[in-house]
């Protein structure tokens, strides 16, 4: 398994970088175009919870673990000052994620909100 990590400002304007890395890694594993689009939708949905609509002071740390037939993505908000962040998914987000990912969860660790998304090739 290979690991790729990126760190971007916690701003919606940088989420395209996460989508770009996601699609490149998924193509490398042999995901179909539909699977790649699903994965981009899922990671965008979860990362948007961490940035919020206006962005936050701090960074998003995204780690991609790439296997032979799957990608697991961990994202974490690392913001300097405590900020109110939603850590529960809306019903609509839950439905989207159930459709595009094998598993997806928004949680919180000791340092703040984070997510985990898994997508298998051909699933």
C-alpha cells in the first residue's frame, strides 16, 4: 500500500486540489471514470464539512492510502483556534455518500473534525 499526503489551507477554494489528487490516484489504481467521479464527489462532500462555506483559519491534512483495488482517504481539519464545526452528516450528505462510497464517516479526533472515506474499484 502506498500513502500520499497533502496539506492545504482550510478554504473551499483549495478543494479542487484534493479532487485533482483523488482523481489522479484513482486512475492509477484503474478505477473507471464513473468510480473516479463518485470518489471525487465523496471526498468533496466530506472535505467541505471541514472547511465550511467561508473557510477556516488553519489547514486540511488529507492522507490517501492506495491499495491494489481501493483507496482510503483520511481528512483532518487542523485549525488554530477552536471553531464550531459540524460533525454530523445531513440526511442528504448521508444519502450521497452511501451512493458514491463503500464507507464514509465524519468524526472527531483529539485535534478536531476528521473524515474517513473508502472506495473499492468496481464497487
